[in-house]
C-alpha cells in the first residue's frame, strides 16, 4: 500500500531542500568572511602573558612551538636556512638515497602534488636526508633527477648529523637516528610548516588517503596565510 504524503509535509520537505544550500553557505560565510576549521598547532605551547581582542572579546595569546634556526645545503650546493625560508609554507619529509622502496614511494607521492603548486611562490617542498655522510650534494643532485622537479621548489637537503638529527627531533618532532651503516630510524610523515615556522600537520607519506588530506589542507593553509595579509583589527 502506497501512503500519500500530505500537502503540509510536501511543503516542509520543499522548504528544507530550498533552505539547506543557504544554511550551508551561512555556515561557511559570515559577513563576507570564509569560515573554516583552522589547522591545529603541534608541539609544546604556553601562554605568552599578552592578549588581543577579537570581536570585542579579550583572548590570551599563546606561544606555539617553532622550528629552531638551521642551515643546510640543497642538491645544487645552495644554502637553505630558516632565514631563506622566511614567509614560505613548506612540506618536509625525511629520506635517504639508498633507502628501500618506501622513500621512493613517499617522494613519488610528493611528486604527484607538485603540479598543483608549481606556480605558487609561497610554497616549497623539502626532503632532508638522514644519511648525510653518503648523501653528498652530488648524490642528491643525481637522486633529484629521478623526480624531475623543473621550475618547482623541491629542495633535497644534506648537512651534518649534528644539525639534522636534533632538527628532526626537537624541531619537526619526529624520529631520526642512525642504527648502523645501512639502517636508519626515521619518520614516514610529511610535515606541514606555516610561515611562522609552526608545525601544522602530519601526514603519512605512504598513505594515499593522507596525501589527499594533505592536498586539501595545503589549500586551507594557503587561505589562512592570505587572510593574515589583510587581517582586520578589532
């Protein structure tokens, strides 16, 4: 037996269908400002003792974990430092050129993101070796040719273990240690860093699902940074 829908219910259903897009738009946009869930901050944080006003409300300021100053060398022999990366969003991963297939899997997944951000000057991809004793500038240059990043800022970095290992652990908050001549413990994560050198996201470099999430959150991060350029005062 087919039950007829009453005229009142039909009207209610129609109203809901027509109202839903407007309601979703309202959630995303209030007074012309796109509202989205901001990306989290990772690492230790503390209250700074200062505050700011937002919509008339006094909000205590929080000091978030930041990368320490560092200086490494890329596959072209150029120095890459925290200063040269000023005002850049960057995605970082750790690897080594003699690594088993997992490193190539991660870097191939990074390669898949390159075309989307090739022309974005606020973005840099960075891969840091955990085996700098063997991964010289020449070795990194040869390795980078396998991924062919022309016109794209993808830097493969080397340096000294006294810089790289502490930077991994205390800066990016991931593991990086040499076990023996041919074996290293290191994270498979891709790490997103904002322009203020805060850690804003971790994504498994071997997970297609995480890579897709990273791609989405890169866009959120870019939007967040662009909003700061013309941030209103309250």
